[in-house]
């Protein structure tokens, strides 16, 4: 079986297991915190999963493109967006092999982690190229292991936001770091389990006119 098929099958099963959980399709709290302060525009949701972020953004006036390797997750999001009557274009994309076309005021990568081969730095550099002048790339990563995480490796290193920014090596004349911190929050996982987790938050803004000023 190819790596693509293995990865697609893994995530199809993952989202199928979580389909009945109320938390599965909620907006990620860090995205709500970040995007809630921004005027609506165009957004790209990388690794959209159950679609909570995409639906939340679209419900607030954003025109959203959402991509995931899981065909079942994409179909579910398409159906839910259609029922809600919100502007979400959901696409099945393997970011290890391809990247969606277009430019966006906000590119969001929320917990873009996978047990399969993925040159994440390359994906995020490509994502940066898709950000409009004045727009933002928002990367939120796990900074700790939740009890329900699929990855329980005790030796796992979680790169800090500054380490992620260094790895991306974006031109400082064109990009500025708006936020790079490691806040804690109380998270709720499967079956209502709760735990304190750490998020690694990196927001980088591209130089240029604010997207709102161009509308």
C-alpha cells in the first residue's frame, strides 16, 4: 500500500471514530482567539479534519477553502456546509503531494501533525506564498501530549514557535512575527476527558496593505 493510501486510510478511520463526538467539529480555540479579531476575508484551512474551523470562519463571513487528505472528512464537511448555507469549498488534498491554488488573507494550520511522511516546513513555506500582502499565516501546534493523543511517544520534541519560524526562514523584510508564545488551556477530549495542554502559537504577517483596506 502506498504512503498516500496508508495516510488517507488512517485519517478516514480517525475521523470516522470521532464522528459522534460533540467536540470533533468545534472551532479550535486558538483559531477563534486569533481570527475573531480579524475582518472577514479569504481563508485556507490546512488539514481541516472534521471542519469545525472552516464552518466557524464561514459563519463569520469568511470565504473558506478547506483541505484534508481524508475523503470522508471532506465529504462530511461539504454536506454540513451545504446544510448551513455557508461558503466553504472543501477539497481532498494530500499536502505531501499537492497544494490548493489561490491566495488567501489567512492561511491556518491548526495542529498539522501526522504519523506519516510530510515535509511540513515545505508545506508551510508554500502556504506562506499563498498569503496575500497584509495577510497572515497562523500555525498552532501541540506543545504537550494530551492523554487521548494518537502519539504518546514520551521522547517527542515539540518545536517552539520560534523554532518553527526559524525553520521556515521567511524573508524578514517581507514577514514579521505578530505572535509567538506557548499558552496553556483546559482541553476536552473523547468521552469528555479533560486535561491541561500547551499550545505553540505562531502568527506571521506578510508586509503590505491590510486586506480590509483593499475591499
